[in-house]
């Protein structure tokens, strides 16, 4: 069972910028372990702390490249190059997917769970994961990357789902 419920569209915590982490203590390590468990249970390839209601600048990911799960604390993205369109979804907007244009390549810096500096040049899927999770830390959701017509259709679908689940819109619940 997942350690956290995943916050879904409508929850105000998803619209707030997360705070930096000053010290990597046992609480941060426990948060990272629980987030990894939650990500796998969802299932997903990435999960940012605001998605589990924690306003801290940390995300976890597993690009299924045989290196296992990773933790990134206080990430910074730069050197955005190229464009890559890919069908993208979000655990906080479950069951909906759109072709999203993002940078094909990015450079990520930050700190890992052991306090080691990270510097990763990523492309395609890994770059997309980094950008998606970084957006969550900035208080941005996937639907903000949609064009006007896509956003209108997404909102129509989200309203319809909210009507189907009285009292559930915006509450924590596990995706998947």
C-alpha cells in the first residue's frame, strides 16, 4: 500500500511553489522513501512532493533504465534545447493524456539524497520527467501546457468527473 495519497486536480497545494530544503535529515530521507513507494504503487515514473501534499523541493523518478529510483532535491533546470512532442499524463490528473511539447534536452542540477551534487544532461524521456516534476515544484500542472482548445476540453472532462464523484474533487486519493 502506498504511503501517501496523490493529490489531484483541484487541490490548492498543487498550485503553490514548493520551499527549498535546507538540510537532508531523517525526515527528508523518510519522505523520499515514502514517495518512491507511492510512485511505484500509482504507478508512475516520477512524483514531486507537492503531489503528496508536502511543499518541499524534492522529486523522485525511475526512468526504468536499470539504475533504479532516484531522488532530486532543490533541482534547477537550464540549457533547454530543441523540442519534443510526446503523449504525457500526470498522476494528479489521472487517466488523461495529451501530446505536450517540451524541450528535448535539459541540464539538471541539484542534490541527491546523500547530499552529493547532481549535474545531469538529459534528453527525451528523462528530460521530460525532469521538466514535468520541476513544474510541480513551481506550482504548475500539466493542463497549463495545453493550448486553449485542449484546455477547454480537459476542463470539461474534469468537471464531468467531479460531478460523477460528489465530494471527491480535489481530495487526496491514489491514482491508478
